[in-house]
C-alpha cells in the first residue's frame, strides 16, 4: 500500500487557517472583506479581550440564501469565482473560498444570515470545525458572524498571541484603514464596550480623514485630487515583436503629507489597490522615491493612497491572506505613483521646510538613478535659510538638526556625506582633520572649559586644557534635559507648568489605544492629561520648559514611540524614549544666539551629566581639536 494519503477536510482547513488566520485582526479582515463584497453599507464590530474572547461583525449586506449558509463553510466554496478565467480579473475582495471554513476550524462560530429574497434566514453553528447545528431562524436581512474563543483548540497559536492591547491595536488600525477606503459607509468598532471608532457616511474622503484623524493632520496633508493617466504598456517579454502596444488607465487618489511630517516608521502609509488594503514593496519604494531628498532616508511620510487600475494589471492571488499583489507592469506603476506624488509635492513646495539637496544615499533610489539626477538639478532653498526661518517660528524641522549640512563653504567643518544611521556625520571636513567626538577619557577636561564664543549661532567654541572644543548647543542641552527629566521622574518630583488654555487634541483609534496604555507614564513625566469625550484628550499641564507650541508635537511623537516600542521594548526603554522626545523639544535650538552667561551655564551643566559624549539619540555632542594636533599642523612638533 502506498504511503501518500489525502488529508481530511478538517486537517486541510486547519492548515489553511495557519495562513489565513494569523491573529484576531486577520479574522476581522476576512469578515469585513466578506461584508464589503456583500455590498453592505454598515459594519458594526464588537470585540472583547483583544479578539480572543469575542469578535462579532454585523452587516446589512446581501445575506446568504438558506441553502448557501452551510455551503459557505465547505473548503473552496465561493460565490465570487466561476472558472479559472475569472482569476485574471478579480473584482471582489474575496475569491479563495477559504476564510469561513478556516476561521470555523479554529474557533466557535455562529453565522446568522438572511437574504432579502427569503422570508426566514439561517443560523449555523460550528465548534472547532464541527457542525453543531443549522436551523431556520427569523432574522433581519444581512449577516452577523460571531466568533468566540479564537484558537481555543490550537494552543500553539494561542501562545503566540500578543497582549490584548496589541491585538486590539491591530484590529483598530485595520478597521480604520477600511473606513478610509469607504467614506460613504458606516463603521463602528467597540472593544470591551468602549467605542473606538464610529464614523457615519460623508461625501468626501477629506471629511472621512477629518473624522478619523482630526483636523491637525489635515493641515499637513496635500490632496492628490483625482489623477488618471493612460499609460503605455511595454510589450510582454514573450510577445511577438509585431504585437501592438496598448494603453491602460491608472488612477491615483488620496492624500500625502508635506515633507515636514516625518514619521519614524511606515505605519502611517495606507495603500489600497482596487479597494484592497495591501502592503507592497514596490509602492512603498515609489513613495520613498517621491520624497527622496526632501526627507531624511530613515523617515516616512503619511500617505493614504488609492490606486485603481484594470483588474488584469494586478495579480491579487499571490498570498493566502491577500495582502500582497503583483503588478503585471511593475515599473510603469512605480514611476506613475512616484511622479504623481513628486509633482504635487513640488507644486506645493513649502518654501521654509525643504532641505537642501544631498548626495544620493547609497541604496536609496539606486535603480532610479535618472530620477535622482533630475532632483539634483532642482532648485531648493538653502538649509541655513530653512533653519533660520524655522528657528524664528520656533519650529525647527528635525532634519535640520539631524543632518547639519550646509551648501555654503563658510560652514567649515561640514561633514562628508552622512552615514546611514540618522545621517550622523562620522568624518570631518578639511580644516579640522583630527577633531574627534568627545570620548570618555577627555571627560575630565570638560570641567574647566573656557568659552570663547559661538559660531553660526549654533556651536559653542571653548578653550580647554587639552585643546579646542566645539560643542553643538542643541544636543548638549538635550542631554542635560534628558537626564533631568529622568532624574525627576525617578524621584517623583517632576516639574510641570500649567497651560494657559488646556489643549484638546484629537486621536485616531490606534492612538487612543496607545494613549490609554501610556497615560499614567505621561502623567509621571509631568503631563497632566485626561480623556475628553470620544477620541480626544485634554492636556492641562506639560513638563516645565517645554514651549506650549511644542506640546502637541511631543504628544504625537510619544504616541508614535509608544506604538513602535511598546510591542517590543521594556517600559524603561519607552520611558527613556519619551524623555528624549521631551528633551529634544524643550532644548535650545541651533541658529540661536546665546548670552555668555547661558553658555557658561550650559558647559557646566553638560560637564555634570553622566554621559556628556552623546545625545539621547546617539549624536555626538562635542568635537575636540587636540593641542597636540594643533602643534603638528603648525609644524611645531
Ligand atoms: P470568499 O470570500 O473567498 O468567497 P469566504 O470563505 O470568505 O470565501 O466566504 C464564502 C462565501 O460565503 C462567500 O463567497 C459569500 O458567498 C458568502 N459570504 C461570506 N460572508 C458573507 C456576508 N457577510 N454576506 C453575504 N455573504 C457572505
Ligand atoms: Mg472572504
């Protein structure tokens, strides 16, 4: 007898569940996609315990016929594909017929559904893939699916689930995404009976962005409008040479942020291709390429993009969870997206915020060298102008701090091309060939520095017993404040200042969750915040020294840090990251003249810190030009 056996459906479904149902958010995704395919206009989602205990989605869509209700749980049962040709042009979100049987095999599932065509509906119940009952039921038209005890029969999977907060954060972000893609529909998300998202139909995407993110973000966004282009398709590789070329229409809508918005991760990039939420490296690259030279390489914009094209141009059948796609003509799509965004950014060119062109970063945009050449030749305002304007308004863009490049030669120790990490210079210019970042041995010398003055209103020059010192005033102050914030936090004696008018900020659903997680820590760092109605928070006090205009920025930055770090790092790391953010915003800026007394104070305070070598973000604080090297340079030794 042979050894190969056909797996039973129960086993096959569990295997499929391994790919389709990674975590509670994947269940929500499959259910939402089914409801959207069923033409629903209202989606009510209830979640308990991060989705482990309960996920329920009620929709007002087409429902299922009674006979179909059971069939939907057969493997590969779908109403969306008839034959293999349909695979080439999929217009629905689902098509694999895998989701319902997979979910049913790893949970306790109740389906209640009625089609308007029938008088009564069906109630079908499964536990761990086994049918418990299938009854006729009196129901309103539409479908409600209730999933309890996800993974109750797959202990291995259950172990891999993260905290309740993390899982609900994934769900909230997913529902938020879909609500943005369907501004004409109602979305409601509740977790443990608290409302996380509730949006009613609006006429435009702009209004939906407002509902979801609030007005602050809208101010920073540029509307792409509705851009369609007929693109000429390159012939297929195997096509006969006389094959006529053809054009396809591509359409791009949505919003992108100006270069001043710099996110530390890609979480604020929302991509939809033909209405399907996807993660796609090609499109992410196209977006980065559009911002190439407008933003430091490790930063990302906010982007909400809807790309629509002929279904035959995109293969969605690439991955079981349907989150990846493959474009038939990838480079055409890439360039279309990049150029469309680039053009609109250029048209909007905010004079004070765009940094000077930099040498191309190794790696970034390499296959598109032609593009970077074009950018090199563009005319940007100089960095010092940008920094000066920014300093005037008190909003120094971060990239100016991170990458002190100046196109003008008078800034003598202009660094060589920045290193990968944050663009920190690691080499020094011609005049100070041996100036070294401060090392631990030279710490002693810091205590008796004699300040000589300031250059560029940004760097303190001081004579030390061992040579000449150059100190970056911003990062030095940042280090001082960072240690101060942490010390005060540790002793429970944070100094805070009351804001004249409490600041009310709007949070997205995901931010609201992050806020709940870190509210206590925020308060022990000197903020006084409290929830203020739905998805808004009132800020009454802030840590002493933080300019009121910066408070909002710090909070959003901290929420972003929390989102990024909390999933991995310890609370201590998060606390340090928060303190770094506060310190950075409260520190004196560069391009700021300092009184001699202030310079004195700064040097003394820096010498007293436990780590005067580098700022909390890892940048060097001081350079030293040793007396010995000065003597050598003058050929005296
Ligand atoms: P697929 O979406 O790939 O077709 P699913 O397993 O997700 O596969 O769903 C199987 C079928 O069940 C769908 O093709 C559809 O006919 C039906 N169905 C699922 N959810 C709903 C819903 N909310 N409303 C109406 N029909 C649904
Ligand atoms: Mg489906």
